[in-house]
């Protein structure tokens, strides 16, 4: 989601990415209007995108909480 994308700009290590082939299916062969990622490289197409397949959830939550703590007014 959007917050994770922003977090990855701040700290790219939050995401684990792979260079894979991505395409948008428009012909209805597999689906219609969906992004299709060839994670097993079965189609033989050249990789054309860095695709995030995993995220460090703990680091992401920690970053979000630290950000919120800096921007929220202190009590008292």
C-alpha cells in the first residue's frame, strides 16, 4: 500500500525485490486488466521490472510508529 511504498523510498531494505517480467493482461488470455508477474520465468520474456515480493513488517511498523511519534503533539 501507499505507506509501504513511501517507507521503501526512505529505507529500500524494507522490501525484498526481484527483477522479473511484468505485463498488464488486456486480451483476456489469463485475466483482464490485471498486472501479471512471471515469478517462475516460464514465458521466457525479458525481466522489465523490480517487483517487491516480501516486506520486513516489523521494520515497517517501527518506522511508522517512530514517524507518528515525531508528528503527534505531546500530551500535557
